C-alpha cells in the first residue's frame, strides 16, 4: 500500500480530459488534495467538476493555457501544491517545464529534466541506446543536413523514413518508397518539424516492412532501482498513431519479454532515468526487436499494463516523485490474463478519421465484469475543437486474449454516444476481424484490412457485425423510449439479441 499521508498533501494536474480525471482519482485514493487547471473553453469540463479546486490558466488555444508555464506555476504557488502531474501531451515531455518546477521547489511527477532532454531528441536517444548495447532501427544516430539525408538514404536502401529528431504524434515523419520522392520528402519533413516542434532537425532510418509496435513499461526510483512491467502491443495504428493497445503482446514469450525488458532497463539506467517511462520498439517477422524511442511520461495506454500487473501506475509515479523506493521487485511481478484498450476518439472512422467535435446528446457507458472506462465526457458536454479528439478509453480484461476481446465486443455494443461521430463502430469491426482475433496484427493492419473499405469485413463475420449494429441501434432507441415519461420500455430485451448473436456465431 502506498501511504498517502507520508507524501504530498496537494498535487496540481497540468492537463485536461480523461487523463486529468485519472490522476485526480489516484490523488483521491491517496488522500491527496488536488488542483485542476482549465482553459476558458474547458470551464464546464468533467475534470474541472471532479477536482477539489480548479483555476483558469488562459484562453482556449493550448499555447496560451495548457502550455502556459507561468500561469500553471503561479496556480501551483498560490494553491500551495507541492507537486505537478503533467499527464501526457502538453507539458509532459517538456524539459524546460520540468526544470522550472525543479527550480521553483515543486516536484515534477516525471523524470528529471536532463533525462527528458536526453530522450526528447530521437537522435540523442538512439546514440544512448547504441552505447547501451540496445539494437536500434538501422540508420543515422545524429541530425543530418539535407544532402546527408539523401546520401544516407541511398546507403541504407529504400524504403526509408525521414523523421523529425524532436518528433512525436507521427508529425514530421515522411516515408520514402521511391528515389524520385526523396528531395520533396526531406523538405516536407524539415518544414513540418520546424512548425510542429520549433526545431527543424531531421535524420533518416530504414523503414521496416510491416513491423509490430511493442513497447516496454519501466519504473525507476531515485535509489537506483529500475524494473520493467512487461510489454504492450500497439500495432493497430492510423496515421502512425495508436488506436488499440493490448498487454501482453500475442507474439512475446517470456524469453523475448526478458530480453526486451532488460534492454529497456539498460537504456533507462544509462539515461539516469527516474519515474515511469516507456521504451518503444519495432519487432520484425523474425522477432528481432529494434529500439524506436523513449516516451518520458505516462502513456495513454498505461491502463492495459495496470490491468495485467495489478499496479496503479499513477500512484507509483507519485510515490517515486515523493522519493519513496520502488515497492516491487522484478521477480515479484506477474502478468495475469490479458487486457485490451480501445481509444474512443471524437472522429469519423468512415471519413478517414476526421475530427468530429460537437455536443454529446446521448451517452450510455458500458459496465460489467472486466470492463474499465476512462472518460472525460458526460451527456450534454460539448467536445471542443481546440484539443486532441480523444474523449475516452475503454479497457477490458480477460483471463486470456480471446476473453478480453469478447468482453470488448460486448462492451462496445453497450457503448452509445450520440451527437458526434466516434471510433466505436470502427472498434466493433476490429473485434470481429479474423486477423485481429488471431493476433495477426502489424502497423499496416488498418490500411490492409480497412482502408478505403469502411464496411469491409469477412463474410463469415458479417452476421455478427450486423447484429452488433442492430443491438447498438436497439439500445439507443430503447434509451430514448425509456427516457420518455409514462412509457414502459420495449418488450424486447437486449440480452435476447445477444443470445441470437451467440447463436449466429456457433
Ligand atoms: P512519433 O514519435 O511521432 O510517435 P515514432 O518514431 O514513435 O513516431 O513512430 C510512430 C509509428 O510510426 C511507429 O509505431 C510505427 O508504426 C511507424 N514507424 C516509425 N518508424 C518506423 C520505421 N523505421 N519502420 C517502420 N515503421 C516505423
């Protein structure tokens, strides 16, 4: 048990949405008072309602609110917060912000600023990994001029990917398949790097064919203890961004887990890493793994690791920042069952995942055994246009991967959000996809199975998907009927439909 009393008394959460609520919940369980910050566009947000205290830090654009270091540090000072949890995104991987917290005597719940800096540049991280004997994706380990990128690309052999050294979120990245596209890709990557990160440094590496994205969660304390908590597979991606994650990976066996985990720990030690972090790898068909990058923060997909290890990563982060030693040893950790996370975005999956902001006029969240929801929205909430469209995460746990997937399918059927488009129907299709169910996923999965074929699915699964759709409509209509005063609900029970669906599957 973490003893909240021996730690911080008050924590400020420098974030919004589901992750702000996630952190507030951990604080509340530990008996730690919490302070939310919000922009003018977020006055009526759930995280503001949920927090003990809340303060406005500026207008809607994040550059003037959630990225406004002065305003956030001022709220921390005024409210007497002893620590700041940055969540993910915004200031979470900003070495300057971590440094300013350190200078102000406020604990930054994350790694020391120099570790963030060392890992913040992909080329610097690749140098550290190489020195620590961790295999990296073949390619440059330093920032390159345009001419050098061209020369190295030829040396490595196409396809290659040109990347922003400061990159993140798939930005500043260009895949080059044909020599004729090289020069324009270099220009595009460099200018996107400059506009997205204020840093035009780029480099080039080999573009692996249909790899899997497998990442290791690590925890390190200030006393020299570093452990790995097992992997997450995040190969289901659109535009190089994750949409479904799971733990453990269907292709990782205990021996590979140990090798990847030990590599991740070696790198963390070499970087002087403290707190929670993720070492990302690409894995090829022969199960060779190559270091990709380090994320020096809590990841969006951290819940799947929590579900299979039983740990609360946010509480672990808080304890580490308070100077406590790790309470778990490597040999004590056990991976139990399997967990899957579906990211629920306010996006239209059938229009190339374009954002779909607007008002949520109907909301019904799933529940039941093995189901966890991390949500930042409520019925009547207006999803703003200003921020990342992730509105919730649905996580299921099962004794094995199949049960986790079956639960996910069931939970997605119960999940209704009206007024905006969401990725729920996309996830419903993935959960009946034969390749997904066999664990045959790689980073080309969405393009291979769904791109340009929004309604594509195997014939054998057509009925299941149709019934899933029917149940979705039925639950929505039933919710409307039930909402009308003086009416009894429809006589048809949703469970009969579920039974029919099971019959179809047989
Ligand atoms: P970002 O920091 O922008 O998220 P990453 O370097 O973490 O970028 O890569 C994001 C995703 O892009 C990976 O998960 C993978 O799908 C794809 N990718 C990146 N580098 C390569 C590569 N060398 N070969 C194949 N795919 C890659």
